[in-house]
């Protein structure tokens, strides 16, 4: 079989590979603590589940508009106004089966072969994968620990050229948990407006902040027409398996993204969209409780890691990951992550799963109980005592 050349440029998401390895070990009788997958360990709130059940019973089992049900797009527009202080017309919104299609469709619609895309490294691996897939030029911008893994806008300015088509931001950030400040975002807005560069702002973790309120790039003057905002339901409402995300963008771009939906998925499942309306308009107490629990787990995880030989960890300000520095262990990140899984029964990700600049780091998800986090810390500590 002869595959298209572009398939050689397509990457993957290592978390699923590590999860498969961990489950294979469990099938052999091994006990594994899962800190690898970026998925809330909470159930979808019952009011959202019931809304989906009712929608199924009412016949929401047919095709819907490619851009999403008008009622959901209106609910998203209302949430944009209340949560981000940004008034948008529903015609700017496209609903997709998960948030990843917004990344994919944005890059497909905007980037020609040879066009440059700047993205964070370490960063979510699908950014780099999609840029390579469409023939774009990959230009990673390094996120440095001494800057709390926040993008250096001076470096961004140096990377932008006349061929730069898109800059990708992610705040709160996966894998480091960093959060861009208002000043950071204002600087990004100034640079990209001067250069005429569009921005894809991935704000999927915007409701999972521990020490501050979310500042959206879309709320800054002049940016709404210069960017695509990505958000969704997976992280905030523990709806990863429901597959529902959305993008907010210029109406003319939304028309093209909706055509990509027509050509790929037809539409997002109608009954899940009805559940999405309930998620946005219903009680938010479950979101607040989940965020509070993640904060407790973060604190336990960071304190414990900082007691382990060779590990040092900053306190992340958002999302549900910690990103410890493991350079003092003397082990390459991938080799260390493999050893912790194989020898200690702790599943984590190598920092290099998020780009070359992730070398020297690991990513642990705190989407697990404090009991299991403490068990993982004990196992990692015992392993380092024996092997370092």
C-alpha cells in the first residue's frame, strides 16, 4: 500500500500510547497509578446527562446544521459575554465534535505549504502535527521555566516574518499549567496587530484557574477579528467522551470552517449539543467543586515532588497538570518516564512528548485521587532512592 506523503508528517498524542502500555501492564496483573491522561476523573454532571437523555427521547437524533444548532450557538455567545466580556454574534461560532477540529480546520483553512506557524514548545503536540500535515513551516517558540513557562513576546517578535500566517497560544497551558498575564496578552495583541498575523487562542482550560481570573485574548481591543478562539466542554464539564468543542472567529472564516465540517463530519451530534446548552446555562457548582479539588491535588503533588531526589517543580496556575524539572536525575525524560512506568507502576509522560524543548521534564496529570497521587509519590520516591 502506498500512503500519501503527507502521512509521514502526521504526529500523534503520546498520552494515548502510554495509556495503552499501562493497560497492557495491568492486564498482566501489575498495579499502575494513572497520571498520564489529560482527562477529568469526575463523571459528567447529572443535569447534563439528563438533558442528553431527554433530547434523545425528544428525537434529537438527526442531522443538524454544520455550524451547530442555533440554540447552542446562542448559548455560547451568551457565555462569551458573561465569562469573557465579549459580545459576539452566533454567526461567528462553529460547533465541532471535540475542540481538536477547530485546530485542524483553522490550519487547513489558513495555512498554505511554506507558510509559517508559530506554536509553543513544550506544547500540545497536535499543533505541530497539523502544521506539518498541511505542509506548513513549523516554528516552535520555547517556553522557559525561568519565565514560569510563559511565552516571551520579545522572542515572538523575532520569530514573526512576512511568511508567518498564524501564532498559536494556549493559556492555561498544557503541559506546564502556566497562565499568560494580561500584560503578556496585551503584548501579543500589539505585535500580531502590527504584523497582521492571525492568532489561534486555545482556551480550553479557561475555567480551571487556581489563583486568578481568566483573561481572554478576545477581550482585548481589536483582537476579535484577528483571532480564532478555541474552547469546549471536555475539560470544564468532564465531557471528554461526548466530543464537543467550538471556535469563535470572523463570520467569513466561520463560513469556511463550516464547509470543512460539512465535508468531514456533516455535523456534531444533535443530542450532545442539547446537553451542551444545559452545561452552559445550568448550575456551575460542579465546575467550581472540580476546580477546587484539582487545586488540592496540585498542592499535594507539587509538595511531594519537591521532596524527591532529582525533582523540582513549580506551582502551576491552571489546568490539571504539573511539569517537574528532572534534569538533576541525569536521566533523559523518555527513559525516565518509561522506567517509572515499568519499574514503579506510575504512568507519566516525557516532556519530549510535547516538543524538543520538553527535554528535562515530565508531565503528571492530577486527574486522580489524592490517595493515588500519594501512592504515586511514594513509588517515585522509592524508585529514585534505589536508582539515583
